[in-house]
């Protein structure tokens, strides 16, 4: 599976775990840190941790090894580093404060996602 499809798969896992405000960005022309970023929001720390666990489980199934993780204990801002793909999962109170999209979205690099976020749950 290519990195773009992996980023979209990660977004789907977050969505399936009831994550909100999910964004997948192609940032390879903006930074050398990674090629894709996936950003999502959870309603509370437990949900953020559960989303991180589910993403890591799915990536392991696909043969992708987690290189580094930060924030798993607190569940406020969890970062999962898969090399070419970085996943940022935020507690809803912290998402707007850090506003990563402001730093990494250039208006042309948002990936289409395989689900409709406009449907309320």
C-alpha cells in the first residue's frame, strides 16, 4: 500500500473510532519531516488514546512499524511517527490551540477522505 493510501486508511480508522475534524495532508513539498500528516480530534483523553491504539494496531497489520510515539500517557496530543506518515491526535480542547492545519495546509494539499464527515452521529 502506498503512503497516500496509508494516510487515507489511518483517517478511516480515526473516523471509525468516532474521531472528528479529520484532515489528511500531503506535506512532502513543505517539509522533510514526513510526506503525509493525518490530524484528528477526540472528545476526551480516553478516546484520543483509543484512537492511537487502533491506528497503531491497523498499521501493524499492514506491516508498518511505529518509529516513535509521544503523548500516549496524557491523551491530550498523541503523535505517532511511521516515517513517511505522522499522525497527530488531539483532545478537542487542544486542537484549536495548536491548529496544525495553519502550519501545513497550503490550500492544495488536502487529501480526499473515504468517508463523509458532515453526517452527524
